[in-house]
C-alpha cells in the first residue's frame, strides 16, 4: 500500500527511502572529556596555523622554513629531513604508518581519532564555539530559528558568517603557506604583489571548502561522506573500547521520583532518568542509548553530560562510559568486567608500526648524500662497431643532495678490457671521468661502454658503475647493470 509523500521524503510502501535532514543544536557541556578535547584542539590548531612560520637554518641558498613542500625545486623539507622525488617511498611509508596507527587506535578505543583528532571534528568544534559565542547556546539558537527574523537575529547571523569566513580564509591561507616561504607569501598577499594570483585561487578554494564542510555540512560529512566509520566497523572486535550506554545499569528507565519510589520498595529501577542530555550535547545527534551507531564519533561528550546528571541525583557516575558490549553481557551474568588492550591484534599493529618506523628511521639516518641512477638504452640494446667490438650506451644521473658544488669520479668495473667514454667529459690523470654537479641538483651524462674481442658464454654480463665524490668525504654511490652481448 502506497502512502502520500507530504514531507518531501522518498517513500516505498510504508517505509521512507531516506531520512530528511534535521538541524542539530549541540548543547555546551563541561567535563573531563570536553577538557581533553580543548587541549588537543588548541594544540593541533596552533601547530597548523603557526608551523609555517617556524624557521630552520639549512645553510646558504637553502629555504629556511621548517616544514615546506617546494614544488619548484621538487623537495619536501621537514626540519632536518629533506626528501627528494626519488624518495617518494618515504611518503608511502608514512601513509602506511598512518593507516596502521588508525587501525591500532580503533582496536584499542574505537573511533577515538574521529572524536579528538580528525580535522573535520576540530574545525566543526571551532565553528560551534563561534556560533555559541554570537548566537547563544542550543535552546536560544533553536528558539531564534523557530521564531520570526528580527534585526538582532539578522545582525547575529551576519556576524557569525563573517567570523566563519575569516576562520575559513585563515585556514585556507595557512595551508597555502606550507607550499611557499610563509613570511614572503604573506607580504605578497597583503600587498597584492604580482605572482600571488595562484595563491589567491587556492586560498579561495580552501576557504570555500572549510566554510561549507565545517559551517554547514558538519555531521553530514561524518555520517555520509567519510569512509572511516564503515571501515572501522569491519575492523573492530569485542575487546575494543567504545562509548557505551550501560543498559545493564540504566534500564528500566524511570523518572527520578518514580525510580526512587521503586528502589524504596525493593523493585528494580535503572539509573537513567530519560533526561536526554546525552543526546543534547552530541555533535552528530546520536542517542547512544540505542546502541552502537556509525554516527557516534566517540568524543565522550555524552559521558560528561551523563556524569553531570548522575552527580546531581546522587547516583554513581559512568552510566555512559568507554566500555565494551561484552562487558555488559558479562555483568548481566554476574561475571567481572575484563579489559584486554594488549592482545594479538594490537600487538601486531604495534610491531608493524615499530618495524616500519624503525626501518624508515634507519634508512634516513644512513642514507648517502650522493645518488647515482642508471638507464640502459633499449633500442638498440647493443651496437656492433666496424672493428667488431660491441657498445652499450647508458644515461647516468648524478644527484648532489648537498648545498655545495660537488665533483664525481665515474668508474666502470666488472668487465675486463672495457673502454669507457663520457660524452662531453675528458678523463683525468687516473683515467676517471669527472662530472661536476651543482648544489642540490642532478646532472645527466651519456656513458658509452665498448668491449672488443670478448668470448662470453652469457648474453648479459654484470657491470658496476661507481660514482665517488672528490671532496674528501668519501661519499660513494654504486649501481649494478648489465652489458648486453649478442
């Protein structure tokens, strides 16, 4: 049987295909978890906004910004670490580490990342603070929205959106500062200097996205756009802590007076008085008493709200707490609660994080400031000369990862009697070809290796190319390749 749709909600039979949007008026709350969120939010926002202005001395002609993504010179700088394009595997390793850390946090305490460290949560929280400051708390905002527009309402609404746009503008501007020298770019932007047009475009894009996502979409991003709730739901297990309503203690729900009367008679009565303060403070509008929900971001604000109510009615705190469904069932059976943060899953994640992080740290600490890469000509692989000798051609790339001009001596070994030529370079007294490479630059050289009169049993002969820095530091780079012999 079909029903008439009078609400704009698509229906099929008696069931709605989708739920209509509803505005959430999250109430202000204070408590332990709210203070933890304040601390993390202040720290992360301070890092984000101020880090581009932190200076780091790398020497003459080197950028002095501590964290910089330098597209012009294809470099990524992070304090004393410098990553070249050839070292993109470090970025891959960081992404793997980030994923494993998310998995570990999920295995220990569910979506704790979403509740405390996710950028969407942080900026939405910042926008909510601004909204409360200008328009008042939840009840006042709801009353104003339900009533007719007044001059004060219009003035407050305009003020709120102006502040929101300023926050979004500075957020977009701060992001752009990570890709150019911050003080220089700020001056160009402030004086409308030539060459800042691209920065204005990107600041505009990020300003718009921040304003829309944090100011208007808010919980919709968490509920419908973010894939992490679905992923973590598949990764969690019965030992993971989640914000949980302890229905074994809270049910049956009664009013405060009725619950007191039932207890006086020795009848069962739950601690929950159905005040719905847990729902009122939730930034995504979730009723945690209905059980686990993809909308719950595990921020713990409902715990603070419930604890405040329990304190007023002289009942034990943590009716809502970080707990597991398994523990609720155990308590119903008269068994003690158990917590196992250290188990196979968490140990596996921790070992992988330490192993990958340790390997990356070791390779970073021991990497050479000289690189040599080689590309063998493919067409043709080998050339037969008039005198019967065979020639293979290679393109050698020398990378100087320092801020000084360096000279590299090229040696080729592995095949006896090989004649080496470097196009555009002459051998020194020792017979080595010297290649000069500028500071923080790469240089390519065409290398020809010729062999005559060799009786080879294999079609490919191993050959080793060695680049030695002639500067007393002893830096050496080696690359193995093959000499193709028909």
